[in-house]
C-alpha cells in the first residue's frame, strides 16, 4: 500500500508487490549514492522473533541491513540492568527459571512475574509448595505481591537505595560472607587515594609482563596484578601471591594512602543506614531489616523484571543488586543467583554478515541530536530512509513528540507489519507481512529453557509475504542478490547446525523438526562457580572504570560508580524539578491480553480485556475530585492521555499505574507514549519508561 | 446419586487471573460474540484485579467462575421441560438446546449468578467459520447456555479444555465420587471452600484456599 495523501492522513492506494519493491529499491539506491550507506536506517522491535523473523535484527532482513551497512536504530529498551551487571561481572546475568527449585528465597524486584512472564509462574508456584519463600518488592500490590509470603512497598525508583541499605545492615551485623568476598571479588584489592585506581604491582616498581595474545585485539595481554594487603607477611603483595589477603586495611605507602576496596564500599554504605533512608525509600525500618535478614537465608535469587531498571538509575540498580549477592555470597550456585529469568542461547552469528560488513548502532534516544546536527560521532550522518519491522515505535517507544520529531524528518518510511498499527499509520509505504504461523522458524527466545521449532501451519494469506521473501526481492534489485539466493532451509541449517552452542548439545535443525522442542542442558545459573570473566576472575565490587552501553559522543563519567552508590531518578523523585510541578509517579504494567500492541484487534481477547485506564489510590483520587470510572486527564509537560480512572487499593498513594499497549485511536485523547520521557542516561543509554512525573485531573471535554 | 460426579478443584494460591482458561473455553466451544462461560472474579471487587482491604493491608484471590455442576442443582428442578438435567454418567449439569424454550427459569433458580447466558439474538462470531471442537452443539437463538464441562471431551475420556489451558497448574479435574481420585485426595489434604454452601446445592467445584 502506498500513501497518497499527507503522511498520517489515512489516504492510501493499493499497489502491486512489483511496484512496492521497485519503488523502495530506487529510493534506496538514490539515497545510498547521494548520501552514503548510513542514509538507510532500520528499526526493529520484538514483535516477531526467531531466526528468520526480523526482530532483534535477525533473519534475511538483518542480513540485508548488514550487507548494505544500514544505520541500525538501537531501540534502547530494557538494557540498563545488564549494563550495571556487566560493570561488576564482565558478563550478563541470565538464569534458567528452573533455578527456583534450588532457591530458599526468591525476591522479585520490579517484576510482576505472574502477569508479565506467566510461563515462569508455575515453576515458582511449584517451588513454593516445596518451601521456597516468595518475596516481592514493588510499590504496588501486584498479582505477584498478592502471592508472596512478604511484600515490601517502596517508593518508585528507590530500589537501588533500598538495596544499598540492605548491604549496610548485612555488613554492620557481620552477616556478610568474608571468604566469598576475598575469594571471588576485588574487595581485598588496595585502592590509591590519589586517583581512585586499584593499586597494581607496577605502582610498586614491578614491570608488567606480557600474557597470552588477546584474540580480539591481536595484541598480547598485559599482566600487571592488582595488589592486596597480605596478613601472612604483613606486606603489600600481588593478589595471586598473597596467602592471606584482608578486607580491612589502610596503609600509607611512600606517602600514598591506600585502602581496601571493601573499606571504601563500607564507608559509602554508611550513608544508607535504614534510619537515614527509611523516609525517602518509603519503607519502615523494621521491614528493611527483615528484608536484609531474608537475604542471608540460604540460596537467594534476587530475580529482576524490567521495572526497576526503567529509571535513570537503572544501570546502578543492576550494579548494586549483584553487589548485594556478592556480599552474601549467594551467587554462582543453582538457586543462589541474581538477575532475570532468561536462558540465552547463541546461534551462528556469521550467517547475518556474509560480506563481513555490519550495520552501525545509533541509539534512538540520541536520534534527534543526530538529525539536528547531521552528525554521529563527529561524522556526517544524514538519514533519509527508514524501514520498520517487527516494531511499533509510535505506540510502544517513549516520548511520542520526540519520536515524531525524528520520524517526520525522514524522507521515505517503509513499515512492514501484519496489523494496521500506529506506526503503519505514519508510513509512506506499507508491506503486509506473513504471520509466524505462515512460515517455519526456530525459536530460541530466552523466555523458556528450550529451543523449539515453529511450524508452518498454512500458506501466507492474501497478499502477505514473509520478511525473508521481502529481503530477497529487495536484495536482487539492490544488486546484492548473490548473498540472498539461499533457501529458508539453508539459512536455518547454517544458523543452527553451525552454532557452537548447538554443536555442544548436539542440536540440529533435523532434530528440531523431529522432536519439536529440545530442552537446554544444565541449570543455566549466572556466574557459575562464582567465576567472573574479568582480568582476575573476581567480580568488581569496586568498579574502577566503567563504559557506557553505547558511546555516541555523550558526556559521561567513567569513575562515577566506583563504589556502589545511589543516584536519584531523573523525574520520579521527591526532590526533582518535575515532581514539584507533577507530584505523581506514573508507572506502567502489562496488559494480560496483548504482547505490546500485538493482538490489539483480537476480539476474543478484547472481550476479557479492558479499555485504556489509569489505576489510582482512592485517597489521591478523592483529593482531586475524581470519581471511580470517570474520564480523567493524565498530563505533564510533554503531553497527555485521557482515559478512565479506576479506583484501586492495589496502588501505592502517590502512584498512577496504567496497563500499557494501546493504539492511539483507543484513547479518548492523547496516549501514554505522549507522557513518557526519552531522557537518555549517559551510561545505560536506556529508555526510562517508569521515570515519569505526571498529574491527573477530571477531564472536561472542550466545547 | 450419579455414578460419577466429575468436578474441579481450583487452587486459588496458584491462580493468577491470567484468563487463559476463559479464552481456551471460548475457542474450544466456539462461543459467540459477548458470551463467556468461564469468568475470573476476585474477592475484592468488580474490576479485574481488585484486592480486598485498603493499602497496604490487602489480600487478593482470583476465583474462576463456571457452572458449578452441583450434586444437588437448583436449576434442573426449575426447568419446566427437562432441558437442563443432571447427566447420569458424568454428574455434569447439561443443557439441551433443542428442548430449551428460553423461559430462563434456570437462570433465576441458579444461585451462581452469571454462569449462564441467554442468546437474545442469533449468535454472531468473530470468525466466519466455526472454531474449536467439531462435536460442540451448535449455538442457537433464544436458548440458555453455559459450561458443559466440555462434555464432548468427557465422552472421549479427555479432560475439559480449561484444565490443559491453565498456566499455573491451578485446575485439577476428576471424579469426586472416587475416593482414590486426585481431586478427592486434594480436598482431603488442603483447606477448601465451596461457593454458597448454605444453598444446599453441593457444588462440584472446590476452591483450595
């Protein structure tokens, strides 16, 4: 379909596939020759995932984007937690849900597991019948909270502050695991007072030596061991030489004051004593202490959802939560772990880059700056075309007006989808794609601990084509057809059969076709054995230098988070400028009947589903003259949404909670995307969907 | 007394109100637009996730609500034509659409409000073809309908679709008259409630609490 009226006017003309493909190819060729390869951009989401599906920039469309060296618009969603975890652990924290059967305590952080990740609920319920205690930390009384043995309601955005307080309590009461801290973290490393860096043997006059060649850089690794205080010899020693490193020592070496990393961490933690932060975190002291004690009871899994990381302090949330498990030593064993329930499985990545060229990631949160300046990392970077697949940014990303600002400046926009979404509405050309049930694919989603085949049930209906076939047609006309003349079967075989992880477990496409689902081996516990792939194999309780997730020339301080410390959210915090004007914290929850905006037209689900609404504690509502079930306007500087108010005692006073995933036309006016913020935290470069201040008032329709 | 009395045990500690049973029932039985045989209520109020109490002293249980297939049903006694009757072999309370005259006496007699619905108009559907099981009786105008305990599946030795659809393992199906059955075992070990026991209907749906 092609647009014939103004963009967004809803005037369309049906065209043939031949015309659609040649229109796109001609435009793309012109832009590439005039403005460079980066002038074509690609935005993907998680609307269709698999090996052939384009979500996560996989499939033949992902391959095309790499071959043609597109600008890949990084969607900046749900990535902050892993950034902070990475600072501490040099890896991602991913755990198979089957870990719960070994957990004595499961603590849910920002995770309404039974609503957002249903498939994980039964294993948790099974574990609870066998004695696992479930604890939920959530401002609101979520379904998971209602199923829990203990529910702690805290102020939105205060999770890192609460965690720091738990650490302080545990250490003050001598409940920390000293052997683990010495053996598996850098807590015993000495830190220089002059520059905050970890003291190394070269500082003591010992020349660094060369280690094995790093396969990524081709250069030898430099070995310059960190230094600890060895109580055995009462001297400074390399960490791997000392026989009795200590956690507590301050020492002046040639006029330079040195402290153990642990002492520096403990000193910082004194700011977070329960009595000091109880009011700010909104949790009574006795509950903070109770939660701290729970953290020391056997195998604890601090299991995270996506809410706690959706604030400006989202990366720090990941950092401090891992640190909590480090100080209790509840990490690296089945059931004793931290992070999301997620089973990662790598496929053969080379399939996506047949020419060795790749796309370039430009964060969506910085896209308006790139459009304003025409530059990215100092280079000219005009973007003229956009291809959207498996995504609906207009109603699912943050800051509608911000999105529209860069969207409207792109000359030619193609959206491939199977529903008429808000993003389709603002396209120039629309391609109807086949449903997941109309093509064979292999699913390795982390949402379950197995790999499964998704069989083709029927031929694509009407004029729909699969994403793979669209990529093949485009490739031929763009002169790169030689890399796309492979069948789906050949693509899947290469992607799966040649993946090292699949080979290790003898997983092949043929086996998948026969057995349908194959369970992955092992419990899939993060940081197994307490090993961290850092320079020393120890976790960074002290984060000497940190890097942002994506460096696009933004200002950031690599030393800001050396010791775990609290940074307030951007908006959703009592001392913020925004909250002085808009005193309510606006949060979202999942709608049971949709996967983002997928299935929005499904009438069966609509019958049990709701309409757009906002849940509000009756205390806040009555104060504002709002009645149950009436229309209200939720608003801030960026925009508004007019929806029905639902009185709910589940909601913490001061909070507004909205089930998300609506299309624009379903609102009385505005939409949730108008209110959310695209403020980019310079280190996490992640969308802070929950870090939003707003207010609410009765809606009076203008005459 | 029926030879068998099939029934359900629903574990409210496991049920998270996901509505999968509702949707599966809707599809399996090719229910028409606006008709839901299996609804999810809470102990707290009318909206989908209402809790009982005031913040932060709250509790919440989801209560999946279907025809209770009572051992001593009120509806069968009220039906003037025998269209609603107790099935001898399964203990299910059945509804014969061909016999039903649409008087809705059964709806008035049933203490479990909302488990039955009446088709005022010719049923309409989302899809232009029937979905679900081919053996499901065709829906008709001017008759009362409700959960059949998936009678079409029982006759093949299968369990109702809502059992398989439950994501939480919260629904268990079995014969309440068989002392060795898993449902009898469950209600002998766990605390349970039946809905409106004072009405003397002896419902066959047990809610573990």
